[in-house]
C-alpha cells in the first residue's frame, strides 16, 4: 500500500508564539483564517541568512506554506504581508500585542476555521501600532472576542432575576456572565465585581460600537480599571485559566523597566 503523501497548503497567518528547537530550528505557533491554530517547525530558521527566520517573528502577518504531519507541521516559503514593526519597537504596544495574541491562541483550535477572529486580530494589531488609546482598543478586543465565541456579557437584564436593570451601580458575575442588581446578590456567591453606572455604560458602548469609535472613547481611570477587571475576569472564567502575558502587560503599565521580559516571551514555549 502506498503511503499517503503529506498535504501541503498555503495560507495567511499571524505569528502568535515562537520558541527555539535544537541548535537552529524554531517552533512557531500561528493562527490562520481557515486552518485555525497551526504549530509547526521552521527548519534552520535561526541560522544567519535564513530566509525563514526574519519572517517568522512575533505578531507578523505572513503567507506561509504548511506541510501537514502527525505532530508539528513543516513551515516553508514564508513572505511578510505586514511586519507590524511598531509593535516590537515600543514596550507598551508590544505588551498589548502579546496579550491579544495569547487570547487569540486560547480561543482558537487546530483545523477550526474562524475568519472573524483572524480578521479581528489583524485589525487590532494594526490599530495598536498607531493608536493613542491602547487600553480601550484592548478592551474592545476582549469584548468582541467574547461575543464571537458566544460569551457576550448580559448587560441589560439581571442574570439572577431576569428583571430589566435601571440606570444605577450594580454588580457583575463572571460565573453567570452578566450584571446582577445590587439587591439581588445570590446567597453565598462571593465572586461578584463592582460595576458602576459609568462602567456599565462603557461595557454597553463597547458591545455595540466599532473599533475606530472605541479608539476615541475616553473615560476616568477608575472606570477603565473596573472595566478591565470585569472583562478579564469574564475571560478567566471562560478559559478556566489566567494568561501568562497578563503580569508582563500589567508591569509595563506601571512603568517598570521590563526590557528583559521581551526576550523571555520570545523564547518561551510554556503553555
């Protein structure tokens, strides 16, 4: 019986993660619009003068040839569509790009087509390269990612009673996926987050707007922090885990010198 020949295809993809293999190879994790999550080996990518190494860098939008195998696929014939150089030259932009890339990886599966997620990632990386409102672009990404995957937060009715919520301060339950009226706190439930009226307005706006409008959105720092906590805790509940890029992003936000962390993230292959 003739062995089945490996299947080879060419696809757009974004490089989400890279790590070293042996003395010269590189393991690369990508996300593609039709083939979903791809883990492959770029042979000799770390050798000087390699035609692959320069293209298979973090956050790059590439066109790549993939040779399917039972384990790690083979990657070859790579060209760059958009290198997003500005994301690697600025520490804060880099940290946000690392976060949205990890989120894209966690919400993707092998051979699972997800064109909307792929296009969302491309659009957000483009925006993060130039925007002056990175925090709100990341919050927009979190909200849209939850919506695309069927986990849109309930922001109009109390998830405990089903009653329409009046304009006021309320609570947010990541476990129930939405807002809870202040007077309807479930007995024994402690994982409830404060949600001020302004934060609720921000959540509702992000759930309905587009990215250019999100990039123009201004808010008080306290409301942004509350908004971030709600969306991140909702994502933690959905994924049942925290993301390894979060501490790095938070450290950069507080203006610590984290230049060494970039090298660690580029060389890390931890899950």
